C-alpha cells in the first residue's frame, strides 16, 4: 500500500535529501572544528570555545525551534530586521518550501557540531607528540603536519563515524521537523517519521504506520551494511 501511495516518492525524497544534506554539511563540521581547536595553543581560550560550541547540544529541540521561529519571524525576527536594514522586503522563511531544508540542516550543524567534535579531539589527543617534534625537525609547516600526521591519526575514527552516519541517513529528527513544519511547506518538510506519526497516532492505522517504520529501518540497515562492506574491502577499518 505504501509503495503504491502517491506520497511514497515525495516522503522518500524529502527524507533522503534532508539526511544527505545533513551528512554532507554536518559530518565535516566537527572534524574542521576539532582540527582548528587542536591548533589553538592558549588553553583557556581553547576550553572556552569548546564549552560554548557544545552547549547547544544540551538545548531542547523545542527551545531550538522556538529560537529559529523568533529569529526568522517576518515581523520582529532579527534576520528580517537585517534584511530590511539593507532596503529589501522581509521574507516569510517558514512559508517557503525551498528554504526548509537549509533551515533544518543549518540548525542541526549549529546544535551538534561542538558535541560531535569531542570524539575527534579525543582521537587527536592520542597522537604521539614525538611525531610532531620529528616533523618540526624536518622543517614541516603546520599545514604539512596536519595533512601527514593529524588527519591520518584520526582517519579510523572518521571512517567508523561516517559508516554510522550513513546508516542513519533516513533517521531524521522527528521532533524538530514536527515542530518546524506546517501545511505551507509540506512539499519539502513532510518526511517518513511525520507520516508515520500522522498515520499511526492521528488516524489510528497502527499496522500501516508500523510497516512504514520497518521499511525505514530496513533501508538504514542496507545503507550501513553496504558502507561497512565497502570500507572493509577498500581499507582496514570497519565497524564489524
């Protein structure tokens, strides 16, 4: 029934694109942050930036969505105030389907980058300092030390986390999407988890909703198994 439904392709496309954009922009962000923090020599400043960056992870999605709606409000939002200051008309961001994916992905990057960077910082701390000392004696610059020592040192962690992230491409945060979306932007914001919610709890069709949810889990399993198999054949690092 779901495969023959007219909503199937729209839901699958929306869910996959949100997950893909989150992977493309959200996965490299904590790596870059960890590499930049690793180059900071002032310990106090480093701890301050690290603390500020991972605090958004502990903010409730309800609060985050409230902040987004306040900032993007067409009447009093700070973003539209800046737009009007440049002589342009205010934009109703939450009624334009083409902007929803950018809003969601940017909020996810802001909220989770600092927290996910902790794993990479832990991996960076395990690199032998003597490698950097030897590279300095050979005249290596900061950039060359990053390319030839730092990045190879955290590649196993990057691969494992990348495989796990591929497996959760369709596992989009239901709570945030549910709080952000509205009928005006269903075209791009309606995803598999919101459809399951409306079908199961809204319409009481629990068997149909469960089948759709199982389908989502099977796709995630296929993704993670495929990524792990490719990683195991190409390199020496894999989840299992």
